């Protein structure tokens, strides 16, 4: 066992001579054994999410808060998912990290990302509560363009770390949706309405599901996935994303 660990370290040392590890946020060169792919300064700039949070959508709450508390947005417009939680804010080093992963095709960043989801996500959720996981699907066209589904890669690696099985419900995009970046919350909801389908409803019937995505922006995408899964009979849908936009 010791010998194996030794040879792994030696291998990554030599591999690093050929492909030096670089910080995903500031591009500084890193030690061969830096498994976060962030230098110490940038790691400090990651704003991890912690309480107090809205008990439903996970939005951070400020001031004196006695938990559990539900934010006004969730009270006015209760989401279809039961809970949503994220690991860090999509800002500063966290934003750079996501950009490098998602748009720069730096797939190795999936490793620390999945580890953080397991460790930090474990502060909010208990993995035994779920029957299986699902990832938010990309439309096949987008998947072809990008070459990978960033949420699916995250979910696969994360699920191995926490020993959670794939739900296998066959959640897919039934139509192409416009990019959401410039839409208001109401338009986002409308834009994704009916965008998903469950190919194998039997697999989600009465199941407690963990839905994985890379970024939580307005929540409208995961909300629509949850609506679709619940109308197929899912008992619960809870959401875990790597990053979250501060709204
Ligand atoms: Zn850095
Ligand atoms: Zn809320």
C-alpha cells in the first residue's frame, strides 16, 4: 500500500515536469502535489457557502437569523425542488475556476470540484438520504459543441466519492433553450418550461433524488428539472451545485 502511494507520488512528480500544474484562477505554477489546482492565495479567495441559509433554496441570509427560515422568494413562489445547496459563490477565484473548467475544457478540475462537493456538500446533506443521483442534461447540440457535459462529469466523480448510485431516470432535454444569461427570472422560468423529459419514469417513481448541476443562477433550470421529475413521480428532489451566483 505504502509502495503504491509512493509510486503514485513519483509518477505525478515526473508528470508535472512535462505538464506543470497551474493555478486555475491566476495561472501561477503549482507544486506537483497540489490537488486543488489553486494556489494558496486563490484558495483563500474562494468564498465557501455556509449558514445562515434559506432552508429551501440555500440563499445566504444576512442579519440576525434564527434558523430554519425560508426566504421571501421561496415563500412567494415555492420551488419544485425540496432543497438546493451549493459549495462556493461564483465570484473571484471561484468564478475563474468554473470558467476554466466549463469553457476552457480543463477537465482535470473536475477532481477537486467533485471532492469539494462531497466534503462541503456533506455539511448540508446526508448522502444516505438518496436513492440515486441525476445530472442536469445538456441539449445534444450543446454537448457536441462543448464536447462534454460539465455537470455529468462532476456528478459521476462525486457519486463515486460518496458511493451513490445513478438514478438512471433518463432525464434529457427535449428541446433547445435560449441561453439564459440576459433573461429576467420570469423569462428564465418561461424559457425552460417543458424543456426536459424523463425517459424512464419507473426509475424515479417514489425515489429520493439528488440533482447535480455546475452553477445555480436563478434556480430556474434545476426547478424545471425538479418539476419534471416530480410529475414523473419522484418523492423528493434535492439539488447540489458546485457554484452559486450571489443574487
Ligand atoms: Zn492562484
Ligand atoms: Zn429561498
